[in-house]
C-alpha cells in the first residue's frame, strides 16, 4: 500500500507545479561557521568545483559571470516573529568557504512557500531554479525560503493569500533586510504560489526589496483558475488544497528541541483543515459564496494590488498554464505604470513553467542566467545598460510555427481585429459548419450535454497542471483534438491562402438558447491540418446565467470585443427565459499562434470540460440539457481574433 500512496502524493505535489527553491544539502551534517543565528539545525552543502560559465544568451553579447564560491551552508527553521506573535520559520542558505559561512553581508533572495520548504527541499531540479538550486548563492547571494503562516514549519492557521498572509510576506522581506548576514537589499523568486506571494510582498513596499522574478503567477484567482467562466474547477483546486494540508502534517525539524512549539504547530494544522480547507471546498460545490466572485477572491487576487508594485519584475508564463490568462495581465499593468518589466510566454503547462527548464529556448539565456542578470542589475546595482535592449518587453512562442516572437506589448499596436462569422448549420459527430469573413449563411447547431467532453484534450492536462503530460507525454489526446470535437459542434474556415497570425485574448460571441435557461459553453480554438489532425490552441468557458458583460472592464480592438469581462456575482446571475436567444460572450484565454497556409481555423463548442470544470450541485441539473447555437444576420455569432 505504501507505493501507491507515495505515487499519489508525488502526483499531487507535481500537479500544483508550485515548487520552491530546493536546498541541495545532505541531512545530518553540521557546521560551527560564523553565521550568527539561533536555529536548531544547520546543514553544509558538499564542496564542488565552481560552476563553469554558461554560454552567452543567443540574442545578446551578455555572458553570465562564474561562481564566486565553491559551497554553501544552510541553517534551518530560523524563527521570524510576526507582529501578532505568530512565528514563521525559514531556511537560510549562504555562501561558504571551507565549510563555513562567509562573514560578509550579501543581498538576500527570498521565496515564500505554502508547500513545506522541508518537503520541497528535496526537489532537486524540480525547484523552479534549474539544475542547481544554489546557483545564485554561489554568486554572492543568500537564499531565504520561508513557510507561510499555517504551513510547513510555520505557526498559525493557513488562509491562502489572505490580507494577513500578504502582511506577513512584506514583514519577512523587511525582517531579512535587518539581519546581520544581509546587506539590506533583496529580490524574490519562485513559481505559482511563490510567484503570487512576491507580488503581495512587493505591494507592501517593504524595506530593501529591489526586484521580483515570478514564474507562472495568477492575477485574478476567480477568473484565472477557481471558476473559469463561472463553473468550479474540480481538476486542480481540490488537489491544491489537499496538498497544502497534507504537506503541512510533516513534522518540523524543531519539534524535538521545542516540544511546546511542536504541539502548537500540530493544533494549528488541524485548525487549518477544519476551518479553511474543507469548508471552502464544500461551500463552493454546494453553491455557497465561494462559488461566485466577491471580496474573498478580490482580497486574494494580485491584480487588485499590482498598482502598488514598483520594483522591476520579470515574468515567466505558459500558453498551456493554469494562469495563462492572468500572468500577461500583470505584466501589462506594470508596463503601463512605467515599472521596468519583461515577460517570456512559452509553450508550457504549469509544471513546465514552474521548473523553468526550457526558458532558454526563448533565446535570452537559461532561467538561472536571466535571474542572475536581473538581480545583479536591480539588486546588486551592477551596471547593465544593454539589459532592457537585449530582451524584448514581451516574448512569446508562436504555436504552429515554433518561432519566438518579440513585441513591445502584450497587445501590440500592430494588431488588428479580425472576425469570422459562424455560418450554416452544424451537428455533433462531424457535421461541420463554416467560419467566414463574408457571405454567412443562416443555421443552427445543437450542442449535446455529453459529460465526458474534455477528457481527450490538451485541456485535461492543462487543468491538472501538467501531471498527465508528466505521466504519459505521448498521449495522442494532447496532440489531436479530433476525437473530442465529435462530442460537440465545430465550425471551420476554408484552408488559409496565407498564414493567419494572432496574438492576445480572443472572444467568441455565441447567440444561444437552452430549455433550462442555463448551461456552459466550452469553446476551443484550433488549427486543422490538411490531414485532419486538430491542434487545440486555446480555450474559453462561459456559464450562460453569468453572461452579464461589463463593457468598461472589457477589452476592445478596432471597436471589436476581444476580451469579455463578466462580474460573476450572485446579483448579476440570471437564467435565460424559455425560448429566448441571447449573445453569450466567451472569453478565450490569450495565446500566440499561426494557422498555416493550407490549414483551417476551427472553433468547437461543447457543454462540458472534464476534468476541469463542474457546475455547483444546485445548478448541475440545468446543465444536463442541449444548447442551441444560432447563426444568422439576426443572430451574428462570431469569433474575433487580434491578428497581425
């Protein structure tokens, strides 16, 4: 029984892709080095030869500097007291010479995690720091990894991304700036949860914080991942909540030496499970307040505080990531505010984007090289006049061609809106309608309620954070959406006479009717090759009763809607009347792609996306009914893309 349990636990950990910087040090080693901190355990990393200089980034003349130190020393479970008396715990790794910590003060790189720094410290290359988690430390930085309140070794009760946790994040950074091993300056790293924590910390304007490097962070937790389109995420969120609770039950290193603190830690963990995690899941699935947007999610969304972030920030995002929608929006807000910022958006799911293993494919250097260059300039103050010239503001991978494209903005000035009308009738099982730019014909398409729709798609991998790809990378469902498309209705363009390039968010306005007054439209945009292979590029989801559109918060290009914004509140929710036809704007998550010459553009529409989304229990019966898509001059259903 142990092996299946370990496999299940490993899958849950990998599902999140929320991987903290690992502390590559053998357990049991001790040191009497001059690091003056009170902590029960210290660990020394084995001496190794200095790292060889990495190759220069292909698109610049910059070359990363070699390691200054051969080894590192780690002190575990440093106590960090918050203003309410709760003690957080952090592991500190500093450069070492002959097994002893250096005496000089250095800048500190800080990572805040909810996934137990002790457990994730064994992650090796899966650390979000590349193959060597001590890369920056050996180049003159300290690494401080801290368990957030109520997780890992830290005290208190967990409340994911709560205001209290944001206050803690800023306090940890300020605390680090005052320590004898710190030169008073710091940067922050880490993927996903740790990326989001960076933004909340920076919003608090703590002393000494000079730069951020978040990988795959979210912006709007409700729209990005919790309830895309208004339905509840049941693929990722329950596993995520379970992961935090489960890893929190690993006993802390200080438990034996501080029995009273260890008992308090256990009580805190049990409180987390009973007062936050379980009630949150149950309430959302039963249609309670967590099933709709409101203050709970606003408090936990970095987009609400991003205007307070003033330090240079380098983002890594993924086109198949959990936060595909949100990361570019954070980049865009900082860029508009004049904050030095850069972003690389690659063909990565959440696990891939968290590891950062393929960041070098963009042509600017590896993840570690980019972090070194960013922090050397903005934290250490080393002059690098070419930094912002060498790296384009927004660089994305173009799906369909495999090339990397550098632009000046997330939605650049050279983009133009282009709309394709749905034309004619379509039926499930392969009776395709058409996508046209003129001469649309009237027709209808009935979308059947097939509860297994979504299983054989790249979406299934995306919304389990990339674990499916890790387990079975050659799964044909990730490379061909044709089988899944048979469970819904599809509309195809004619073969392209020249490449159709688009980049940014898309919108589908679908005139819809349904006998129950509700349901969900699951939309995919794909490229269909001449041989019939269907490459799913991106997708979007929208619950009919949540169709209310806020124009002031929506995005338009050339007067055409390309990114819908829906309130998703209980007050705005309204079912369709019997026989009524209404326009449903489906926000399709942003991407960068090309429909090659001879290929067809496709929009497919289904009623489910499993294992991604599920309606709250009270609404579920309303989804078990067909929906009808209308296409005519009276009901001009349309797909709009930002093209170049």
